[in-house]
C-alpha cells in the first residue's frame, strides 16, 4: 500500500515562504496606500485588476471581498471623486468633537484624552529607529495607520529577502519584530478605528 498523505515536514516544504512574505508585503502596501491618501485613477484601476478569493472559510471576510468586488466592477471614472469625498468625510470628518471621524492615528485611540502625538507615536518612532527606517517625506505623525502598515510591509520584504538569502535567523527576527509590532500597536487600536 502506498502512502498518499504527506507528512508535516513535506507539506511545509511545499510552501514558498519568500513568495508568501512578498504577497504579505503587497497586501500591507496596498492597505497603506489606501489609508495614506485618496484613491486616484491609477489606484482604482489597480484595484479593479485585483483578484479576490471566493471562499476563505471566514463568512465575514468572504462578504467583504464580495462587496469590494461588486463595487469595483461597477466603478467608473467619476468614482474617483466619490471615493475622495468618502475619504475626506471618513478621516477628516465634519466637526471638532473628536468623534466625527475615524482619525487614522494610534494615539487618538490609546491616549486617555484622545490626543495626537502621545505615547504611541513615540513608541512607533522608536521602533522605526531601532529598525533603521525613516518616514521619508511623510508629513503625518509616525503613528498614522499608513505608516504602521508600511512598517509591516517593510518587515515582510526584509523577511523575504533574508529567506531568499538562506538567512533563517534573520528572517525569524523580522517575523518576531512584525509580530511584536502587530500585538503592541495595530491590534490595540485598529479595531476601534474600523468600528
């Protein structure tokens, strides 16, 4: 009788971790782009060209993909203007009460008085420096969701590069850094941002 099932080590070998990390980086990069600024025509076309999974095993995620797909197949050139209006009303809001927008800064959700430039910003800045990353010509605080997502993108890219170079310990360090950042930052406030 021949063995038809693969063992765990054989199954693990089938996963291309470099490709997986590069896809992870692409996902974080796209999310960062969408949170950084309004959708332009090039981004809309890129989104329309994306393929979405039909069945992830998570009904909520599947419904989200379905809604995104339906919107994108109906989107047209004027949709860029509609999306810009949505972006501004979502992230800038219409009032000064501190609750009229989904402010894309970690400090707003983790500081007692919902203020910008608090402890979370200092922690993210320290993490960027520890990992020899600079924010470039970024004009927003370091705890902006786009920059935090870009950090996750950079860690995934570095991990992919380390894996391609067979630097396993280095790759593991990047995964640990990503995990710690996810646990200490994104998971602590993004659920409040999106509700």
